[in-house]
């Protein structure tokens, strides 16, 4: 049996969002930041010294890859791109 499904995408990194059950409601999350490395990149929001990073080809193949960062601080979690 086929079900109708709607795919939602993250407005920052364009990855598919998945639905996770929270304490009081459902929320959307991205599995994108699982299993990524960290680097010495300062967060522009809280100035934490480390950030997770990943590179994604967002444009045509002759353009450079886009680097996305996420602050390693559990209180911040700010995301930005280079």
C-alpha cells in the first residue's frame, strides 16, 4: 500500500527533515549533523572555539563546495555557512 508523503527540507542546508517525537509534541529534525567532524572555527554568535562542519556541493560541479558549520556548544548550536 502506498502512502502519500510530503518531504520537507531544511531551509539552511537543504537536507531532508525527519519527524521526531518530543515530550509534548512532534518536532522536525535533520540527521545531517550526526557523524561529522569538528574543527577550530569560532562561532559568530557565542565565540565558542570549536564547530562541527560538513561540505556539500550546493551548486554546479565547477563551483566550490559550500562549508556548513554548527557550534559545538550545547547551549548555542548556532548554524552558519562559509
